[in-house]
C-alpha cells in the first residue's frame, strides 16, 4: 500500500486555494464589507467637515435670514422643527428656517385635497401658508440650511434620501420602506433630478438607485450638482 504525504505548506496552499467552493465568494463578501466600512467612515468625515465649514461660512446668511423672517412676523419663531423619520425608522427632530405662518401644521388637513404630487407626500405650488420671505428661501432651498446641525448630530448626512414625515411613512409599502435603510440627507438624487416635478414613485426609484450605487464619488457629484441647480430649479416650492 502506498501512502501519499503532504507537507504543511502544501496543505495550507490547498486549504486557501480560491478554487475551493465558497472561498472566492467569501473573500468577495469580506471585500465588500471592508469597502462599506471605509465608505461610511469617509462619508461621516465628509459630513462633519462639510457641515462645520458650512455653518462657519454661512453664519452671516443665517443672521440675515433670521432678521428677514422676524421683520415679516415679529411674534413667530425664526426656526421651525418637525419630527421626521430617519434610518431604520428612527424618528428625530429636523430643523429648518420657518417659511410658513405659525399655525401651518393645523391648516394642513384642509389642504390635503389639493396635493399636487401623487403618493405619500404633500406638495402644493401655491400653498397659502407660505410667507413672502418663505417663498424665496424655499425656492432657493435656503430654508434647509439649519439641517447642517442635524448633520453634525448624526441624524442626517449631506447626501441621502430626504427624511419623510411619520404620517407619510404610515402609507409606505414594504418596497417604499427600503429608502429608510440609510441615513437621510440634505440633498440627493431626487433634488438634482427634478425634485417636485417628479412623482413619489419616481423619487423612491431614485433613492433606491442611490442606495445601490452610493460611493464618495457619487456623493461629491450630487453635492456639486446641488449647487448647480440651487438657483435655477423651477421645481422647488
């Protein structure tokens, strides 16, 4: 009888051979996991640096907008906060410059029938609740600037799907809820691809496309694209 022997090096080579079933797929899985961790770390770093720099540079703008809002409505607050739904369905308080009259939320029920977007969102081009300065800051998206504070807190990212309202999520299908799998953002593919000119279903598809393709390069492109459309968008209201 002949006994075939192998030394330890041969055995190690045999065990680690990528041709073995499952080895290559396992290595690919580990590689994807490492790339995801690196991406999330880089994304959070970009969020912290971008939000900090933005708050510093835009402080004069914050002050000017606060004065203008107060001049139109002395008794009303400068900032508006609203409960939104973030990653994995976790609720958080999102901040904006106030662009509507103080009792806007109470009047919403009377306007739902005039919604101009099909699906789980409410948008109305000639919303009577919007103030004069509010119309300008919504058109230019300046009302969104306080969300840089949400980015610093980790509730939001610079780039990601827009955070929905709890009442909107209540009408979501399981398919729609996939957009809650990542941290919501101040801007995203929806904002740079048509914004309010798109349907809710189109927004969901854009968000899911972003989630599948997301990378630092895509995030940077969306941020740059956001600046490009900021003052030229006809679909912001």
